[in-house]
C-alpha cells in the first residue's frame, strides 16, 4: 500500500513524510461515504474476481511489443469522485505510474450507477462498465508511447484523426477479442449506421481536414453523443473512425509495425493519411 501511495498518489515524491501518509489513510477510513463506496465496489468486484486472468492477454501482447519494458504492478483502488467528474475521470479510471498501474474500480460499477458525478452524460456513462476495463488500461499504455497532441500545438483535424486512429489500431491489435463497439465506444447501431453512410459522412468531414481551429473541428473529433450535422442516429467522433481506417490501410500497404506507428511524430500524420489512399 505504501509503495503504491508514494508512486501514484504522491506522484513519486518520496519527501512526503509518513505522518502525511498515515493522516491521509485515516481521513479516507473515517469518511462514511468513502466507506460506502468501497463496500459497493467490493460487492461488484469481490476478492475472488480474477483480474490477472482477464488482463493477461493484453499484457502478454504488450510485453511482446515492448520486451525491454517492465510490466507495471496492477493496483485496484477507490478514491471517490471529484466535483468536476468529466474532467478528471480518465486519470481516475486508469493511471500509469512509474511502477504501478492503478485501476479506479469505482468508475466501472455500471452505466446506471447513481453515484457518478452528475456532469457525466449517459453517452459517457455507457462506457463505465466491466467490459471496458481492458480498453482504458490499454489506452493508458498506448498513450505512454505516443507523442502528445494538444490544441495549443495547433494541429489540423487530419492530425487528430491519425493520432486517434493509431490508438484505435493499437487497441485492435492488443485487444482483438473485443468487439469494435467496445474499442470505439460505439453502439451496434452506430456501426450499422456507418455501413450505410460512411461515404456520405466522409464527404462531410473532408472540407475540414486542414482546419486547425478546434472549435470548428470539435464536432468531428470531440466527445459528443452524435455528430450534430449528420443527425441523432449518427455516431460521434467520426474523425477517430476514419483515422483508424486510414491507419489500418497504411499499415497494410507499408507493412508498418505497431511499434513504429506509436512512435511516429505528428509531423508525419498527414503524410500517413495521404499515403494510405483511404477512401470509404
């Protein structure tokens, strides 16, 4: 417990005195709501729940991809929910520290759990389920090997498309047993919609490929319940989906390894998309 706390909670700061550590533990244990949340999590994930069996295929594939890396120690934890849950949720769900990988089980109770932060809409809650646990863990590992891409870098939409597309391609390789809907955070209806409308949707996005104003491209790469310009039945984050398809085609044409794709600099993303020759 102590090693995990100093590695993840205190972010490697070994100068934090033991008195602070023990006081933090006492504060958590004396909080009745926190105790209730722990009891709720334990009922959902009892000690007999075998995380190792469920996650070992993912870590075996990751180790084969990066054999020089040491695998982190898996630690399940409960912290409670911040006042602005949607902004802190991803870090709380799975956090990769120096030696540990934390899984926030309080974010995987069910999509109808009433104690989640009130600012989480249902299209986000839908992914807060047990089958999504390997997805968030894999994403944390994947992003630890990728360059960052943030709005202040002024990337174009095509850059975001490929950045997310590489992540989805990596999820496909690391978690091939999962259905596309789980890896994409889509419903089965979303995938059916794409079978009928992918070409039309692609044409909708095409004029924005070179756009760098985030407010303009956000409807196509941001978290939304659907793509507003295409109707309420359409899937969200279409830029991610088309980026994934382009990365898949590029990898096949160029025989590109997943390891090289993860390490590709953002300056090459647009070239990747063009060289893929992808069109739905």
